[in-house]
C-alpha cells in the first residue's frame, strides 16, 4: 500500500518538511526565559566601572563614596581579585585578559571595578561614585602603526614574552604572524604573469549586536560548593571548562545554563570579564549576582568582529584565468588576544580565500597586532575570518574582470572549480568536498535576466545614471571541525548527541550545541524522526544545560548541522542497529531478512510481517529481547567530522544610485544557496533572510569608528546601524542541492552563507555602478555620505 | 534618593499598585516588580522596540517611560494577548509565517503590530514596514514579519466582517 507509506512518512514530519517551530509557543506569549528574566532570592546586581581612556595608568581607585551609596554592598577591584588569582583570565585566543584592570587600562570602556548592589539603580549609582585617578598614556588606534619602532607598549604584562601561543613575536605589540601556501612559488607566478591586480581592502571593525546583550546570573551555593551560572553563551560546555580552570571548582560542581538566548551571531562565544566578575562576586558573597550589559557596553567592549586591513593581489593570463593569489592582512585584535579561534588557526579559516576558483598557486599571511581598542574578535555570523577571506576574493575577481574588460559573470565561469573536479584540494590546503558552481550561477543569471540587466545598465550609463549589478559566487567553510586539526584550549571541536527512546516510543535527545534562534528543537527532531521512524512531534530536544547535555563545543561557525546534526543522525543509527536486532528476534528471522521502511523493519518479501519502531521501543524495555542484550534503547554519539563542509551560493544584487545624494536603492537581491540536504526549508529560508539582512547592515552601514585618542565615536543604536523594516530590501531566495559526501545526511550548514556571500555582493554592486568611470574599489560601509563622496570626487553630483 | 511615589494603573485589565522612585522606568517596574518579563530590554535608548507596550492606545517604548507617568494609565503587554488561552491572530500568524527566530523582539513586535492593525486594519506592505520601523529584529530580515502582519490583518478583518 504505497499511499499508506506516504501518509506514514508525512506523519513523521521528518527531514524535508517545513515543520512549524516548537520554540515559538513560549516566545509569542512572552514566556521565553532569557538571562535577564532570571530572578533568584537575595540576588544582587553588578555594575562595571569602565575606563574613560583608551590607554592610561591607574594611579588610585577610591571606593569610599561608592560604598556610602544606599544599596551598595561591595566594590571589587583587581586588588580584591588577586588573593583568589582571578584578576586575570585565559582567553580563547591563547592570551590572558584582565578581568578587572590591573594597574593600567588598555582600551576605552575597559572593566576597572565591579560594584555590587541590591538593585540595578543602586549599582549604577555606586559605579558613578567610584573615583579612579588615571595618568593618560599615548594610545595606538591604527593597527598599521602598532609595530612602529617607537610605538608605545600596550601590554607590559607580556612585553618580554617571545610568544603568546601562536609562534614568535617580533615586537611587543605583535601577537602572531600566520601564513599558508607557497610563498616563493606564488611570487614567481606574479613575476611572469600577463596581468596582475592589487587592491587595499578593508573589513572595518563591526559588532554582531544581537538584540539581547550579554549577561549572566551566577549563584554559588557555599554549603554544597556548587556554582550555577545562567549565561548568554553559544558554547556553554567550553564556558564550564574555562570556569573550572579559573576557579578551581571541580567541573562536576559547575553548571552552566544557556536558557533562551536573544541572538548571538558570534557575540556570545567568548568568556567576558563581566561573567567572571559576577562569578567571583557570588563566590565571595554567597548570594546570586546578576550582571547584564547595557547596549553601549555591548558595542564598546564585547564581541567586535573583523578589523582586517587587507591587501589582495591576483595574477592571471590575458583571458582572465587566475594563476596565483596573494592576500595579506593586518589584523587588529585590540588590547588582548581574545580572538575566538581554533588553536592551530590563529587567523581562523582565512585560507579559504581561494574561494570557488581553481587557483594553482596561492599564499596568504596575517599579522595580528595589539591596539588600544576592545579585545577580540569574534566571527560575526560566519566561520572564523571567512567573511574577510570571501570578501577579498569576491572583490578581487571583480577588480581583475574590470582590468581585463571581461564580464563579471564570465570571469567567474572561467575560473570556477568544475563539478567533475570535486573533491578539490585548494592551493591553500582545503579539500572542498562538493560543489556545482556553474549550475548555480547560470540558474541565477537566468532568473534575473542578467543580459537584460546589463543592457539596461548600458542604456542608463549613456544617460548619466548610476546602476550597479553585483555578483557573488562564494564558497563558505563551516562545521569546525576535524579533531586532528581543530581544538580550543586543547579540547577537540567534536559535538555530541544523546538519545533516549522511551517504552512508548517517544524520545528525548540532548546535544552539545546551543540554539540562539536557529530552531534546533525543531530541526534536530526532524533528523531523528527520519532516521528512527518516530514522529518529530514526540521527540524532545534539549540543549544548553551542561548538567544534562553531553559535552560539545556549541553553536557558532554554522557547526550545529554539520557536527551536531551529524551526531544526532549517527546516535539514531546506533539505536536503529539495536532495534534491528530486536525486530529480528521478535519476528523470528535473521537480521539479513529485514528491510527498513519509513517507521518499521519488515520481512523482505512479506511486508505484512513487520515491527514498527514503537513496537520495538516497548520490547526493548521488556524481557522479550535477544539473550544477553542490555535493556533500553539509548545511544550517545561524539562526532568527529572527517572534513569541514563547504556550502556555496550564487547571488546577484541590483542597485540604483542617486548621484546627487549618494542614496542607494537595492532594487533586487536574488540569492541561491546550496547547503546540501535541506532539513527544514522554512527555517532555511528564514536563516537566509536574516543572514542577508545582516550582510546588508555590514555592507551598507556598520562600522565602529574611533578618534585618534581611541575614543569610540558610535556605540549606541543612535549611531550604530541596525537596518529597520523600511530600508531592508526584499529578498528572493532559490536553491540547488549538492549533498556533502562525508556528512551522514549530506547537510552542510546554512545560516552564515548569506552573510558571508551577501557582503561582497552589495559591495560589488556599488562598485559596479561606478566601474565604467574607472573606479575599482570602494571600502565598506557604503553609506549615502560615502557614496556621495565618490560621486563628488568624480564630479557626478553637478547639476 | 528621592521620595517614593505610589502609582496605580491597569495592566492587561487588572488594577496594579506600585510604590517606586520617581526615576524608575516602566520596563523595570513591569519586569522586576510585576513579573511581566515578556517586554525586553534591548537598547535603553528607544531605538530597538523590544520593550514596546501599549499605553492608553499608543505604542510606547517602556525603557524611556517613567513609571510615575503611568498613573491611571491602561497598559497592554504581550502577557495580555491571549486571555483565556486562545492566541491572538498576530501570535498565531507570527508562528505560522515563521516571523520569529530568537524571539527576543517578538513581544515588542506583536504589541506594535497590534496597534498598527487597530489604526489601519488592512495595511499595505509599505505601511507595515513604516509602522514597524521602530522595532528592530536581527534574525528574520523582517520579510516574514510583514507577511505575518498581513495574514493577521486578513484574519481579523474576516472575523470583524463575520
């Protein structure tokens, strides 16, 4: 009965179904449980006293007046944290960072003191009343000046260290130099190449700015010696390990609870001083302590991204076939290297910068330096440093096309890795597992009538109007990662899933990842439903409570589906193997006589003899199982991915620019994404809408400017651009499906692709509008003012 | 510290009395005294709209309203949208049209959309985008929010016509 089969399949709401989200029920009622919603008996509130200077010595801290403020309980400084050795903490980048400033401050808004009070008003009053005397020092704001001979030394605490975890240092403000590829071979190609192009390309300092800021509630139970922390973390297990290392509390007595998280986008991966200060305060006072960032604190101090000052160079033949790539960047990591990166990849996955193209020789190098700015950085809706890498290659291929007068779609066709070349190992060492770039590009060009657009553009140019067509054909790298090469603080970047099937056939699965809005409770259940033939509706998903979930590295770098999703599928398959043995026993046949069909094992050739997974779940809890078999139907998987996954896409953006004002209208944005096997198309589309909107934000408006003294010039939502519904373009989405060959279900990860691929697409469209006038590059963000400046420089704004 | 003041208002139809400092913000009163944690704090400068509540028939950002300004007011928060348990058309539409991801902006979004549909029962897409511009969302890109408001509008109009 095939109809019956289809009905049973649909009932599972497994992979491929646009299943409605299980998370929504609480959120639409205002019943989410975010960290600032947590209220514990006797809880105190912490506020941080921050430095007004980017670089200064602390001469004295006077707490007296603060302690007189009604409601203030205590004021903690570095000196108070010293006896417990918690005034400094290790960073995820292999450096140390001051929890509370120790003798000097190295960036504006740095944490200097922590005021504990009975409510947030008293805490703020107390913070205002702390008197700190500073002696200003000359700051370094421009990373390109950080390694000058006479540059002031930012980090006196490590001035004499030869290395901060990533190889030799050549200057007190130098953090590391990292490179990949064949330098000499690449240089040789450049020397003899028919054509070379070079461009300086900036990825400015930006901030992921999730709508919920960072915060925590730390609660130390002195009697039991147990520490519970509700904390906005994308990686609760890693936080638990760091807290154990820091505090000396056995890790088994530390419980980190993620709860509901109001967006992360990379901001909520690191461990921040505010968390540690709150934890110490709770340990000292024995009562719960809450610390919640203000928006200004958030943009100023936690989780900046990018600040990569790049130089891109390509060498090619006269037909535009790229022969070599040379990309370098100066990376501004701020005052402490709290860069989130796998130990062996201090510049993240920057070496994905060969993109979707078959480039025979390549070399890349990143020099990271300290400056008097907030420490970091984080990966803003991308894998580590992938936006920077993809931005460089997708901009540079356009620069090359312009130099040679080749169409920007055509130059991509000529350089793509061809479908038959996969798996393809790039000149910088990544093995792209799968791809089908030509098909994706042609589908998009056809959908937008690319030729028609170019004709329209030519006509507009003849009339003196500005219209730009941007193309981006990117390859992402997500799912960190293969354990041989990927670790943080020595811990491999595996992820995990623990599934328990109940006697009546429902199940609970717990994972080491952590949703911040991605809809894991919905999609993981779909994977397990398809694997086990149990309805997703009856599969409960739990994450983020370290007492319950198995250890995992959390959710960032689009690793949930590639690693956590793989763990879920493989744990389910372990269960299925056991279930098959039970089915064979119940049906009194050999395992080889059974075949799987939707939700049941049936006897080959006799479909009326079957046992459903629900039947088997019950049997697994009775004595009617094979001799010697353990009871229950549970499994745990710790998944070590054999490779990264490589989602890709082809995007086209069409803009019209008003030359008298510099205003840009995004007329059309067409995004085709290939994330391999699609688990929930509705959620995928939602992720793409969101990623494109964040790409729009970065390309068109986001930057954190500083003056020469290191003062922030825009750290509230008054200045920092978050697009509203009015300026956000309407998105058109499309897809192809090229499954990952090494992933258990062929999925690749999707949420970051639109951000990574979208940013260069906007920039390419803007530059394309001016390309006929000889413009080859314009730095982001493309605000109206900056676009107008370009118009003015070209004399276009004259009436 | 200034002298505390007694303030009375109606919150989701129920009379509430609080005693607050003159400087206390409505969002803190709602969240910390009255356990209404649906409205959220996102920016504290009136830009993000996560704290949006309906006050006397107008949307306000409760992070920049003093509680003492609310004496005698009628307030509606997300907690008042499903009295008796039946979801409001907007709540249902946000779910069905996948108009939320992390959920942090959702209570403010729904509360703002409620006011929009009270003023303009059948808004155009342009009107929706304009009316919702004081509420930021970092996850959805707004497209599905617009769709959800449209489908709720349809449903409410059909209900009103019936």
